[in-house]
């Protein structure tokens, strides 16, 4: 098991949403034993967080989110 972390997705930006969606379409990449920390600044609206968790949660054993100053 590994603990991975990302932050500052800023999904209000179209190119960032597109990159996350491309990651979500890559069905070959799975991290079933790993945990992911999403460390804030996901976006400015609740739907940005929802998009991130909808893409990321199915790929990892556990996803933990903490808000940032933009969330």
C-alpha cells in the first residue's frame, strides 16, 4: 500500500477538468491497494469536488479530501 497525494486541481479551469477526465478514461490504471489524499483547492464549487471524487474514488482503495482556501 502507498499513500499518494495531489493538490490544487483547480477544476474551474477547463484544461484541468479535461486532464482529470482523461485520467478517468484510462481504465488500465488502477490503484486498488493505494490511498489518495486530495489536499485542497479542488475547485470553487461543490460540483468541482463532485467531479474529482467521481473520477478518483473508484480508482483507489481510499480517497481522503481536505479543503483548501479555494474550496
